C-alpha cells in the first residue's frame, strides 16, 4: 500500500484553511464551504460533493445545510443496481484487498436488503410520484480496466495525473458499452481510481479532489440512455479524506465511507432534482464526517454491521426526527392475531400486532374495510360487505402485514330491529322488522316456538302469538342462525272469571283466563295470595290471604296485570284474642282475617270502641257495661264471632274513705262487681256487706294492712289503682317509765306494715307481737315524751308521755381539780335540770342524749356525780376525786424558814406542801388556805399541795432567796479556800469575790459553800447567785498579796 504522500504536502496549508472555514467558522450563507470554487454544494450535474474531513480538534459543528430535505419533483431510485469500475492502467496499483473489500461491501449492502439496521434504511422515507424508495439493492459485478489515462486536461498540484469530469464519463461510457451493462435511471456506476490520480470538474475548474472534495456523484445521458455514476478518488492515507479507521484492515475502508455517502445520495437524488434541502445539501452532504456512536478499538472503529461485516460509514440525514442516523427503527407492521376468528359482514374484529400506527388500509381477503387504529398494537376493523374468507392485511408506511391464518366470513344471522305491537294477548299477529329474515323457519315468544305466518321480505315477517307464549325477547331462526330482539315482547294476561265469588282466608279460588305465563302474583284487592298454583296458561288456583278485603282479583305476569270485573267478597274470621280476661276500659287485641272495612265490634253483645291495626288484627276497648262473653267483628263481608269467651274482670275506679282504722266501713266504686264474693285489703280477706254491679260496701277487717283493694268475682279479680291506708291506733303502754333498755308493751290496733316505733321522736327497737300489740325497747337516747307507732297507713301517738329515767354509766377523768371539766356518759340525758358533784351544783353542757360535760365546782369535794332530768335522778356508781387547786401564794419569794400562805380549793386534809419537790408539813390547813414555813433545803420551783385525793400544783414559781451569814477566813491570797455559811444555797449558779467569779466552788449543803479565791480578785463583798436571787456578805473579804 505505497502512496506518494509527498505530492500532498504542499496542499496542507490550503486544505487546513478550507477546513477551518467549513468546521471552525461555519459554512457560508449557502451552507457550503466558501473555498469551493463553485461556491455551492452542487454545480450543474455535479452533486453530493463530499467535503474534506475536519482536522483533529475541529469536529463538525452539526449537520450542514438548512433544515429537512424537500422534494423538488425529480425521480428517485425505487430499487438500485450497482457496478464497480477500477481504472488501473499499467504502472498503477490499488493493493491486494482494495477491490475485494469494496466488492464485499456492495454485496453486503444488497444482502441486507429491507433491513433497518444500517444507513440505507433511512432512504425508504423518501419517494417520488411513483411511490417510496425500497431498500432493494443489487450488486451486479466489478471490472478492472487497464486502459491508459488520457493526457490530463486539468491542473491538480497534489497528484501526477489530473482527470476531468468529461474524461471520467468517457471511461465509464466505454466500460459500460464494452461489457453491455445497462443504461437506465436505477443503475449506479462507481469509478475507483488508484493513488496519485486526481480529478477536477467545471469549466473553468470549480473544484478538485482532496482540496475541494473527496467524492461526488453525477449523471450523463437521458431517458433509457442515462448513466448515473460516482467519482471515487483514492482516499487512503490522504490528509483530507481519510479518518484513520480501518475495521477491515484495508486501504478500501476510508473509500467506503465516501462511497456510502454517494450511494445514498444517488438513490434519493440521482438527477439532482429530487431530495435536497434549501441550501442544496443532499442526505449525505448534511451528515458528512458525522459518525455517531462507535464500536471496536481506535484505528479499527466501526459503526455499521452489514451482512456480518464491520464498516466505518458516516450517518445519513433522516427527515423523520430531523437528525443524522446510523439506522432506522423497524416500523414493519406485523399481525399476531385477531378476534373473533369468524363472523358475518359487519362484525367488528380486533386485530393485534406491532407497528400498526399510521395504518392506511385494512383488507379482508383484499376487500377494504373501515377501521380505527386504537394503538400501535391494536386496530378495530369492520368486516366489509362482499368480504370472503381469507387473510387480513394491514398497510402502514412501514409496509404491509398479513395474518398467518384466514378470517372466516360466515352467513349473517338474522337481526331484529323492531316489532309491533309491543304487547298483546295470545293470538295477536305481530309484525317483526329487521335484516336477514329471509328463510325464517321459527319464531319464539319468550322461548315459546311458533311458525312464522308470513315472510313478507328479508327485512319483515309476521307471526301470531302462541297460546303458551311468555313475555320475553322475540327470536327468529334462519339458516344463518338465530337473532333475538333487544326489547321484550309482553304477553298480556286476561282474567275472565273466578269461583267461588266469596270466602274466608284460606279458601281456594279458581281463576280462569289466558296468558297465565310467568305469573308473579295473584292479589285480592291488592293483597298478595299466600299460595298460587298456575294450573295452565288459562287457569290459576289461589288461596285467599289472611289480610284480604273485599275487592277485585288481579293476576300479575311478566307481560302485565289482568283485573277481574267483579269483586271477591272476603268473609271475616276471629282466630283469637289476648288477653283472655280484661276489665272495663282495658284493651284487648283481636286476631283474625278479613278485617278490612270493620263496622262493628262487640263484647257479649255490648258495642265496644275499636282501632283497626291491620287487615288481620284490631284492638277493642272493653265497654263499661260489658259482661263476660264472646267477641264479634262485623264487616261488609259478614260477622265473625270468637270461639272463646272474654272474661270481663271487675274494675275498681275508687273507694272512700281513703284511710281508716280497722272496723270502719269502706265503699268501693267500679264496674263488673256482679257476683263479688270477697274484698281483699292488701290480701286480708273481707266479705262485702252489700254488692251491686258498680258499688260494694265492706267492713275493714282486723288484720287489714295498707295496700291495694281487690274485688274478686267469678271472672277474676280487679284491683284498685290507689292504695287504701289502714290507720294504726295506740291505746296504752306499760310500764309508764324506765331507763334505756327497758321493755315497753304497747297496745292498740292496725299494727301492720309497722315501719318504726319512736319515744319522743327517737326510734326504738321493736317487735310486732300481733296486729294489736308491739314490744319496744327504750333507746339509749330516748327522753321523756310521747310514744308513736308508724305504719304504712299512718302514725299513732300515745295520749300520755313515757318517762325516760336517766342513767350514768361512767365519767372521765376520774379525778379533777375545781374548774376542770369532766365528761359524763349515760342515757336519758334529755332535759337535764341539774348536775352535782358530791351534792355541790356544777355547771354543765349537754353534749348529746348520751353525754354531758360538767365543770368541777369550787366548793366541791370528792364524791359521786348526780344528773337530774324530768324522768328522775341518776347517781354515778364511782366517786369523782376532787384534786386540790393552787390559785396563788404570798410572798412570791422568801428565804428558808419564812412562812408562805397558799390559796386555792380542796385543801381539806392536806398532808404535805412541796417546794420544788422538797416536802414540808403545813402549819395550818383550811379548804381554801394553807400556811407553811419554807424548809431549809427548799429550792426555787413550783409549789404542790398534796391531799388524799391527789396533788395540785401552782401555776407560778416560788423563789427561795439565798442568805449569806458569814465566811471564813476573812482574808487570804489568791487560791485560798473560803467557807461560806448561810441558807438557800440551792440551784447555785455562781460565787463571786468583789464581783469576780470564783475559779471553782462546791455546794457542800444548802447552808454551806466552799469557794476558791480567783486570780485577779480584789478586796470586797462576797456574793452567792442562785435561781432564787443573790446573797451579799455584810463584810468584805480581804485579798492579801
């Protein structure tokens, strides 16, 4: 593969400049590189000029030209045949694989005819007046022509030989004639030249190979003598026409790219007057040097696989999508199925498949039909008139699809569009209209068959409604099948008579007529019969329903309703009533049948008010004057009487008096008192004194109790609404008095339903011994007052009072000083008049009937407590100890040996006085005063008086005053022990020498202290400090140095 590359180097600057104009700065206004001498992508008969490729780094800015291709009226190649001419004179060569790979390529393009998988698929969208281009290519062969090149008639500085377009055409014409190849408008000749051979076109020169183009296509001749060709200069290794990708490893690879460019343009625009855009660019021109996505490895990249071989080809322009494409989507339609598989003319058939969008025709075995494209996978078509059995075909822009199986066109079944009349009784002639009715052999009315009476035409027949016809669709059967009407024909029933003319519920009635099919109900004056039996299409047996009333009979069928001319008379019946007994004014519910139009209801012949609840039930009110007997109900159909008798119960409407003690006469008013045998006072039986139908007098029995009054007759009892009150009576009680717990017997009458016994309003425990005696127990809180007995009938109260005697059960505390409080427990503390402690009146407060609080009186002494009420006096069993009480003492402070006077209460029998716990014997004692000397060892504190009852302590504190009588020695140095004599030396807090506290001291006795002269002491008085005060020496202690 030697190439004379040196010849092309001088052109580098020119080519780069051209390419910069094309790919760097954009195309000229015409869309073609401005450096082309012609200034246009086509010149006269020269078209499809492949411009030089862009250098590295200057990729195409996008499709060239202006917009989509438009059709300009010229022809296209609907199919094409290709030949390859290799012009290689002696001295030139094209390499071992050049011809082989190019021939392979043209053969591969033909082998993949019709496919969508390569650039040739884009051509099928273009057409001329004769139809669309078909991807159908034929490679007819190739030849190497070794004829010498003629003398060059052009100047092309890159190659040794420069051939003009006229010289190229002459070569092609010579080879075609020499081999007898065809001359027509659907054959394309490729002329391939070897390396170092250039070419130019135009006069003057308009463009040359490598500088202005890499290939172009053209034609010469006209009509049947026309020859279309493509000029294909050597491209391998050239700067401007080789992209450097060799998927077949051959010098032919870059030439195939521009050959594909020219091949597709010659198919769509062979005479340069068919498809190109507004700027003159054909489908190849617009996508020059645009390759799209690549496969393989760099240097062997490819973007096309044609017949299994890889090629590196530019994309081609597609008006569909307005873009450059490597292939086209497969839009070939297919039919995968259809349903139904058979049917008559007019049948709607659903066709399933793929790529059905844009369908322009649907044919049933060649007969066009109307259709609707539902989606890309479904079409609905109607079987056309005249269609015959055969395949279904669908035509789209992507082709024609035919079904694998045949659609079977069947004979059309009859169709009923209308009939008249819409309803009628049996025997009527009905006119049926429709289509395909010719040859009708059977007509059905609701499934009941009859022969047509007249076949008027294929669109009309007549038939009589058969005797047993049923309401429903009309059907017509022909050799083509059976057709049913959309609407139902109604067979009208007819009612001519019934027997018997009347009867009670449950009776059987026979109804005669016609059209008794599809019977849904038989009604008696609108009430549905309980049992209906259709004996035949002209007879029915029905049972009179319980709720039936006098009126017309009707038969309801699917076709309509037939009504009798005469009324059926319904006779009433009484089947029962409830309750079986009732008093006047009480309701009784009567059951039966035929209760329509009730005019009268009676109880044993006495008219009663009533309300009709339904046709089988009414409610009567027992009349005031009624007696036990049967119930009768009268309607227009007759009178029905109950089999059983209603028991009319006595009714108590009132009584007087409403309350009375036993033995009183009571008058009772009401109804149905005849034959009364007894009167019950809340169950206590009494025999009436007098009896009439409306009034009874009776004496209240001894055991009567408050409650209802009941009158009993042979029919049953009747009870009062109100309650009669039996009044109690209290005549005496014994004993007349007693303390709590005493049993009291109460005599009287009417002691029934006793709810309480009370003593002066306080409830007592009791037992009812009989209706005239009660035993009660005096309650703890009872006070003197009346006794009362409470019953359901009222309250009885004693004339005299019961005296409640008080008792004392205890007190606390057991000892207390004067003015202190003591709580006393007992019973009968109502109306307390006096409380005493050992005979001395005490103040008190009654806390309850069981408790009071007393204040110990000042003059009281230990003894019993007594409580006095109107019922008597109660004295405590125990003695209250009255404690001494210290109210004051004088003086409030004194030295030992001094006399102290103590004042208070209950000092009688005092044995001791304690000075802060130090005991001494009093000098004098009276109940309210004591004199006592202060004992030698007394200390400051409380004074306590002790008696046999106990002790009483002062509220205030008595102070024992200290007394300093002498000290020894009378002088001494610091640290000297000094003995101090005196009295009241208790609770000592300090010893001081001229005001300075002794460093230490010891209280030897209440009359002596030993103290140590402190450091710093000075001559002066000696003092002793106690809780009672301070004692000061009369002389000074002399502190010596």
